[in-house]
C-alpha cells in the first residue's frame, strides 16, 4: 500500500516547522512547492496538526472517508471544534469556540481555503498586519477571501486572550494569522 507523503513523518516534521515559522512571523507566506505536490497544502496542514484526540468541523466537505480514517479525528459541530475547515470566499454563520479565561488555548483554529496570495495590490483583499512577530507593519494580498471573515475575526478576538487563530491555505502555500495579530482592511483607491 502506497502512503502519500503528507502522511509520512519527515514531511509532517517539515510542515510543522513551516507552521511554527508562520505563526512566529504572521503574514509571512510559506510556500510548500519544494516539499509537497500542488493542491495538498490543506491536507498537509491537517495531517500535521490533527490526531485522534482532535475535534474537527469540516464545513465544506473537504475530507473524504479515507482522510477521516487517517486523521482519526472526531467529526464535531463547529461550536465544539478545535479545528474548523471553511471556504474563504463563502460566508457562514460560524460560532467557533473562543476558549475561556482559564484556558484561552482552547479557542478554535480556522483553516480557510483561499485562491492564492498575491504580490499585486490590485488583486484580492489587502490586509495591513501589525503585532508580535511583525517588525513594523506587513501587507498581505489574498485572493479568494471575503472581508467578512476578517471583520468577524475582530469580533471573536475582541476579548483577548479569548479568540480564534486563522491559517489561510491556498493550493500550495499558507499564512498564519494568530489572534495576537491586528488586521486592518485596506480599501482600494479608484
């Protein structure tokens, strides 16, 4: 039986190192091209983060029965999930777990699929980032992310340390946006 690379320890270790770096430097685009085949970045992140104890809500039906079997994760409702998989373009009425003052680490991590990260300011949503891990400010251009996700994130994270963390995932790259990162939506000038 052939096991895909994302299920093998050396690849998961590489993805884990990339995740640590991404959370250390919010807004930094982490490309998986050298490590993974195209179109498996989300699967690789899930395979790295999720185990048999994890509670996952797959709101988009991304995971097939074989993936659920390999992850061994518990499929739960959004309000109970540690990890929530959703489309960045589609708006949903999510009520993720925000943690508690005693245990803020129980706030959910949202994995949002996006089309791509761009260097062109005329493409997609423009996010101005500040906070820990960012020297002054950082600008991120994201295609396939609806601005309501960012607006909703601000509401979920208003009572820090409660809140959610986000990982934006394209077909071959990811960006981490921990709850400590402040995001300002930039409007396009006509």
